[in-house]
């Protein structure tokens, strides 16, 4: 009998990059956008079927550097089980290298399905810890925010090294998520910020402190449901991300397109240097913002409601 599992995409509402340097960040799941892993037992050796990346081969035929192969090795070693005979099919609706947690979501779905195949129930925290190991292979200094929010699938306030805190929300709100279509791997953006930090440590630390202050104020705005304040803090966070050096002209144009269409706030989300922009909508304002962001050059746009 086949087994299947899924995992959601995510956005970082505020605090990316500064979170790698110990400041807090807020992340939200996107439950409607998901990665899937299905395992079908067969008589032939373990085979990976990932049509979106053009892979359909036995594990021993694939490069050991293939990202999913590395993940599979980690999962099998953590669970102390060898990969069984059969086909693992991996698909995803999440744009890749777009700041939406595609890699962590695919890994989470794989961990969940193999845990089911091996009949080894894992807590969300155990799944998240295994996915974190995979994240470390892809970019050496992950904060852990992606695996945490995707593993728990609920809004989180995250500070590296501490257990994530549940994030009380005063009410629902609408977000528009727009992928610019420009690609940048997280590790490239993180490394570029690291170079800037080596060049000007006090200056970058000041920027990270300001990001941390925005996050603290945003947590309060979220708690009382003050969307105007939340939007202003997102706009301030975007200015700080520009100063940190990870925005681009296209991301800036998408931010402007959202604000022109009435967004309460807009910013890049995730690693930047490409990837996605998120915009906070007024009630009922999402369609106009989505249209404006498409006209501004977005390759892919989704609207979502975040629920308490
Ligand atoms: O993986 P992305 O593109 O969503 O970005 C992760 C956020 C960073 O703060 C840039 C890196 C990290 O590990 O937290």
C-alpha cells in the first residue's frame, strides 16, 4: 500500500537575515501551497521520481550531490533504517529558490512519508530537527526558521537557539505573495550578507538591531490586530533589507506596485536578491494588489488569509 505526506510553503513576515545573527523573526505557514511525497512499494530498488527537476532514477544512479539524495541519506541515517524497495515520487506547487521554503517543505514531506513507511511516528519537533540537518547541507548557517514554521505549520516567533513561540494573532489578515521569477539560492544571499558583515560589523549589527525592534513591535501589532501598524513595520523592514543589500530593482518595483494598489505594507520575503515579495492587504483589497503586482512584473501571485 502506498503512503503519502505533504508539507506547506512559508513566508517570513519580518526579520529575515537578522535572524541568522540571533534577532527574532516572524514566519507564517502557507497551508494552501504544498509539496508532496508519495512512496509506492515495488519489487525494484529504491527509485526517486521527481518530475519537476527531471529526475527518475535509482538512488545509486544519482549524483551523491543531488539535494534530495543527500536528504534521503540523512533521513535514513537518523531513523536507522535502509531505504526500502519502491518508488518515492516528489512533487511540489512551491516555486523553487523563491524564498517560500520550497527545499524545507520537500524535505519535510519526505521525512513524514518515510517515517510513516517505517512506522516510526515523529513529533513535529523531531521532523523539524531532521529537516534542519538537511538545511545545513544546502546553506551552511541556516537559522532554522524554515524547518520550524513548516514542521509546526502555525505562525511562529522564532529566535535561534530557543524553542519557537506560538504567535497570538488578534484577527485574520490577507496577504498577497508574489514571486518575482528571479532566482537566488538562499546560501548565496546569506553569504553576501556575511561578506558585508565582515566589512562593516558595527554597521550591520545596527541594522539587525533595528530589524529586531521592528519584529518586537510587529508581534504586539499582530496581538492586538493593528494592521496599519503592522503594514508600517513591514515597510520599515523593507527599507532595512534594502540597506542590508538584498533587495533588487524588480523586488522594489513589486513592493511599489503593491503599495500603489493600496497595500498597508509590502516587503521582500525570504533571502531576497530575487524571490518573493509579500504585501499586507486591506480587507477585500487583495485582488487589486495581485493585479498590480502582476502588471509590475510578478511571475506568480497568490493571495492567502492568515488565521489566528
Ligand atoms: O530560505 P529563504 O529564502 O526563505 O530564506 C531564509 C531566511 C534567511 O533569514 C535569509 C536565512 C535563514 O536561515 O534564516
